[in-house]
């Protein structure tokens, strides 16, 4: 049996994921940067952004208890600022190297 099977992993959360997804949503909503919003491109943007940032794992209980702490707020601000930069860089990279069906030329 794997240790993962013994730990209730459904209660573990990577807070960085939520922050990145929120920043991608903000970029889509703001329309200040034009980019393809197909599933492939959005997944590429998320993957590139997340790989550029540190993971920040928490449990549901710890998150609820920590949200009001100064350390939590500082870490949240740090990762949010880094995520804004990472998402913008990922959007540029995906735009320059798209491989979704909408942008890959068909081979005749």
C-alpha cells in the first residue's frame, strides 16, 4: 500500500494552482492581452505558469485557520505577484509557440 492511500489527499490543496487559475481568469476577463482561449492553450498556459512557481500545499483545515495570519497574507501576496508575471510570460510563450488545432497548419 502506498502512503498516499493512507493519507486523505483529497483534503490537500496546492494554493498556487488556485492563484494561477484566478490570474488566467483575470487575463481572460480583462482582455488587455489577446490570446487563444481554447482548452489546449489554456492548459499550456496553466502548466507553464505552475512549473515556474513554487507549490504551496495546505490542508483545508490549515487554510481556514491560517487565512487571517500575517504569514499567510504575506505568502499569498508573494505568490500572487509572482503568478501575475508567470501567467503573462506563459501567455507570450504559448502565443509564440501555439500547437492547438486552430493554429497548426494542416499538412496536405
